[in-house]
């Protein structure tokens, strides 16, 4: 998290936050805490009283591709890689899971070697699309050794889950673990409790940052020689070719909330099958 006098930046993974952290290191009155921590980890700082409560966001398509590519390179240094390739029994979460047997069975029997193989070739479209299926198809939900595995709504996407984890207080995020809730009503309720009120988009990060600095009357520092991507991953210009048609549609369905909220255009109907 990046914390200034009257602002803070909540860092969602793979949205350009390495660039932001490197940039704000130039300011003496800015505090930089652990990467990707949340407001819950910094309760004593009274962050909710700050004027600008900034979140970061990215197109769901490139977010998934970037997260997978990064995980291919980082392996066990990637939380997502560890969540998928490890067998874990999260005792504190079991009480929320209405399908306890399914969770335990999948954790014990999942083929970790096969899942690990999906992260061996950073240029493999086949592996990437298998990875998407595991992450987004609800029948594989219990393969994931994280809180997402215990969320109850089939309509909830991994990225949307991550967004709310970063941008609402824990007491609201916990509602995803409760069974028998109407998803549309649940999303509206949790959305109404988002504490961030300003956003940087990865696609226009330089522009958004400069606009914020000018608006907040913060002197602009030099942008040169800053590492914008800690893993130096260059996504293909035609990144769409990485996705199977069915997975484009699956992302659009599961992340519909983010597409609407941040006005990202859906492309599945424009791609030739």
C-alpha cells in the first residue's frame, strides 16, 4: 500500500503497482508498506479519513494473461501458483463451506504435477486456457487453496473476488462465504460499501497518475528509469489470440461486474471463432 498525506493507493496485483511503488519512493512524505496488503493490515493509520482512497484496476482479459505469465516466471513466489499447486486444509474456513467433502476430496486428490505443468511454458496458449478453466469453471473451485475456494456464488469470478478483497472492509467481503444469497443483490450490497473513490487504470496509468498529482497539487517527479513491470513481461500486441472463444465468454460472464463498473468493452463477439 502507498500512503500519502491525504491519499492512499490500494494495490491490486498485476495492475502496474510496481511502477507506482517505484515512483512514490521519490517522495519523502509517502509511506510504502508491504506490497498488496489491505486496509485491514493498516487499521491504525485511519486510512478511511483520507480524501483520495485510490484503487487500481485493469481489463480482465489482460489481467488474467499477465497474472498467468508472471506466475509462470515466478513459480513459488506467486501466491496464485502456490494456491493451485499446493494441497491445503484451511481449518478456519471449513465452517463456511457447505460442500466440505468436495473441498477435502479435491485438495487431497488433485493432480498437482499436472497443474504445475500449466506454468512451465510462458508462451503456451494451451496451458493458459487450461489454467483459465481451472480458475473460472465453478466445478474446479475447490482446487484453489485460498479464500476464493470457499465463496458460495457460481457467478463470482476470481478477479471480481480479488477486487472486493482489496476494496471493501473484511466484514463485507465475508458475505461471499454465506450460502443461499441472490448474487445480483449481494453484489449491489457489497458494491455500495466500497471505500475507494478514485481509480488508476493500468491501460492509462501514466495519464491517470499525472492527472491525480495535478489535482492533488503534488509536484510531478521524473518518470524516466522507473521499472513499470517487475517481471518485464511484454504481452503480445494481439493478446486476444491467446484466448479460446469459450474462455473469453467465461471471463465476460464471471467478471461482468468489473466490465460494467469500469466500462471495459467485451470482445468475444468480435473475435472470429
